[in-house]
């Protein structure tokens, strides 16, 4: 109950850090409901006897009635009770939402028939709209994309076992063979028969060339470029390609293919020329969202991991963005070298930090700082392999 005018205010303790809100710099954070202040302190209102988070959506109190405390325990020891709106005595909202989404992920994984959005909403006792928004904010993908990933993973697991292809399709939750075969190429990257044989009968053309950054290897499937790798040793690059596709047939590229590798080398020498190549992009749903955002960074510009996370609508997935950059197998075509730390310094790069620095220096000299979209996407034909939520699965 609120304190009456005649009721004494809660006893102040040594844990109280200020008796006047307006004289404390934290008051500005309370007025702005600054998310950066979350967890840094709590404020109590003497006229109501309630303490809150700095981001609480309740009506802003008068500053002379505000007192600051470092922890919920300190506020409660001083006689204040937790606000029922912002729940300062419970874990932060982001942590609570992450726990709820983790439970939903387990529910999806354990369901024989993958649930739709309405079924998930009933299970979580939430509105479909709220659940969809929360799930995507925490994981970076929609509930449907996550469920699709689970189904694809089940298919891949069943195909490596003793089940027939038909049995594997129904075990994974598909209601009809036709629906699976309509999307099998996107889900597996090949036909189910070839997947069961470990990629046998799949042919990759490749070539290795010299460039200003050392050696460059380009490999392509029937659908487009699937690998662009940089290194110092051409033999090592070929061995890495063999390790990645152990059962595929590797053959030297023809004249048309030599033209593709010439484009890659030309881009390194003159970044403003851009790349216009058909790409066979294979990755999880989340990785492909990150990679599309990277392709939108103009030549001569950079973006931080935090900025990329915000652009794809998953601001809390910064580490997952970094993981997607590290998983990129298409150097230059998907320009992960343009992603830097928040302070502008260079972080790790799959093909070496010095190459990353050299690429950025070359692109900076082009003068392409107009903000126009970089011409690196080209004629992209995406071939997603959605097998899990990696790397930010709750």
C-alpha cells in the first residue's frame, strides 16, 4: 500500500547512495529509461514505497522523492517493495525471454509433428504476435524457420541411418513425399539419393590463381560458386576443399570457369569493379540473413558486428553474427572483411587479419564512400542448408 502523508518514510541504510534524485547523474537515466542503465542500479520512490528498474515504464516520479540503491536487496532492506510492473526482483527481461524461448525450442524439438505458430502461442500462453516477435528477437529467426531447421536436421539424420528415403521423409514430419521433394535441393544441397551416398556423384569445378594477397581458390557446383578461399599455399587450399567435400569429384575448371576466377582476382586489384557471379550459398537461415546484410555494405565502408545484428533485427545476437562471419566460405563475394569491432579495430578473419587489413585499405582507396549499395551480390542463387539454428541457439 502507498505510504500516507503521516506515515514515516522507510529507514535509510548505508547501502542508499543518494537522498535526492535530481542531484544524482543517474536521474537522467531514469528520465530517459536508458536501457544501458539496466542492472547498474535501482531507484525507490518514497511516496509509494516501491522500487523499480531504471527502465520501468511507470509514470516518472518527482526527483525529490527518489532514492538510488545498488541492488534489489538493498532497496528491500530499506523497506521498499518491488514494482509489479518492471519486476526488479526477478531476472532481467532479456534473460526471462531467453529462458521462455529456450523452452519453446525444446517443445518444437520434442514434438512429433512440428507445431505451427498458433499451437506454440497456446503452449506458451501468449499471443501469436508477441511470441513471434520475442522468438525472432532472441534467436534471430522466426519460429517457422526454426521448425523447418529441425525438420531438415531430422531428414539428414534419418537419411544417414537405416530408414528408407520415404521413411526418413515421414519420420521428419513431412505429410507427403511431394512436399519434401519440392524443396529437397534447398534443404540438402543435392538429391536425397546423393546425400545418402555422402555427396558422391557431385562434381565441383575449381581453379587456383595468384593475386596480390597470395593465392585464391574458386570452386563451383552446378548452381554457382560455392567456395572462394585465400591463402599462401595452393596445395593447402586444394586439400581444404577436398576435406570440405570428401566424396565430391573435383575437376579443373574450363574456359568459362577461368573467366570467373579472373573476375575474383580483378576484384582484389580493383574493388570498385564489383563481383557479378552466380553463388551457391549454403548455410543456416540465420547465417544467410547475416551474409545478405554483409553484401549490403558498400565498397570502402565498414560496419560493426553490433550494427549488423541490429540490421537483421536481432540486436542481442552479436556473438552469433561473429560466428556467421567466421563460417563464411565465400571470401570477397560475401564481404565479411568489412565487419569490424565497435571501436573500428580489426578482429579475426578466416583468411588472416593482414589480408583483411589489405582488403580494407584497397577498398578505402577507391573513394567509393557514397553509401551506394556494393555490387557484390550479383546473380545470387541461394541454396540454403538449414540444419540448425547455429550459432545462437538458446
